[in-house]
């Protein structure tokens, strides 16, 4: 297998493989070794073998791995022999940014458009076919992590989140963003990105059933009340809120998804609404803008100012003046 050619996008430990480091006749062989090293044991063929080219970047985020692939047209095969040689059997969430492709697993074929994403279990054989080239993100997800979010983690066949259906729209948009700029994942704390991805995966592949709207709505209202009571805590997290509410993390995220929201989005909206209210109070006119943000759970004054400006269209100071 080839040695990684390191060209980090940022100070984080990014690994990179590119066929530019080998002669043209050896590029496809190099590529097969690269995907085996970056992902797991797989076979690959290409009708463009004489002119093959490809680049792969892998960015670790906590226990997950964000992999961006740009390469010539190819067909990838996960075989029983490859499975037997693998030391780990993660799941992969894969989405193309620009061209159509298709996947086959357990006798089922899914034809995918740019923005559609599919969850594949590497413990079972599959085929990936990219007739117009590869520009995709492949998120490596540990089995234990997937099991925390999905009730039927090992359901057969390729599981697709369609780009124009429900929460698949948000999950597909996230996949396309990461395919185009994997380093953008570093703009969020790793734990928050992991929770956000898990919540979208759960909502898109196992959407809440509509038969119990009253219970879901009641839980959502209770969770929002708990959030408002602790809105000044910068470290407030979904696991901590779930423990306090006496529900599982999966149930918490399902409750938000049933109302068309996410935990992170709701928390941000509540904090901004509280900040907007406090900034308009005459009795708090002497309190610095940064302190207002701190009282609403924003640990950093500049982050508060940027977030407020994006949401409200004006700076906190302009909002306070009534501009």
C-alpha cells in the first residue's frame, strides 16, 4: 500500500493521497492501495486506467473520519474476501457533489443524484459505480456510533436519504458541503459536528412516526423549557439535556426532528432570541454587548457578534439602538 503524501489543509492531522506521485502506468494500482489504506479492503477498476487520476483527503473528527475523493470514473467492489481481511467493519455515508452514480448491495440497486446520500454497511458486500467520475464525500462511521443513532443500524440494502425528501435535504446539503470543502468541518466543535450529523442521519433515515404527535410535542416543549432555564451555560450539550430529561439521546433528537428542528438549531435560536430581548431592555443599557452574549451562553464575544449579525442582519450594538 502507498505511503500517504501529506499536504495538510490545516494544522489538523489531514492525510492525503494523490496519483501525481507515481508514473502514469502505476496510477490505478496506487489508487487501489490508497483506498484500501484510507478506507478498507476493496477492489477497483476503471475504463480510464491508462489515464487514471485521483486524489483522496482524510480528516479525522473525533471517532469519525471525513474523506473527500476526486478521481476518474471507476467501479469499486467490496467483496467477501475483502471483508474477511478487514480488521474493522464501519459504516460509510457517501454522497456525490456533482454527478449521478449508483450502488448495489443485498440485491438492491439505488440510482443516486448529486446531493443524495447512502448509508452502507461494510460488513456486507457492495458495489459502487461512478460512470462520470468521482467527486464525493465518504464519512466513515464506527458501528458503535451508528448504533447510538439508528434503531435498525444493520437493516439490509443501501439506505438512501434523498436530497428532496424530509431531512434528506439537510443531510445531502451537509454532504455536498463536505465534499467541496472538508476543512469546513473544523468551524464547529468536533462533538457538536458529531451530534449534528447523528441527528440528521437519524431524522433522515428513521423519521419519527406520525402516530404519536402529542407525546412528541409534549417532550419537545419540555426540552425547550429545560433549554431556556439553562441558556446561560456555554457547555450545555445534547447528552446533558437528555440525562436531565430522563430520555435517551436518540429520543431527544427524535423529539426535535418531529417538530422540524434540531437540538443545535433550537439552542442557537433560543440564545439569540434571549440576547435580542436583553439588548432592548433599558435597564441593561449599561451592560456591555459581550456580557449580554455571555449571559445567553456565548462564551466568546466575537462569536456572539458574528452569529447575531448573520441571524438578525444587524450587529448587537445596532439592534440595541433600534437600527
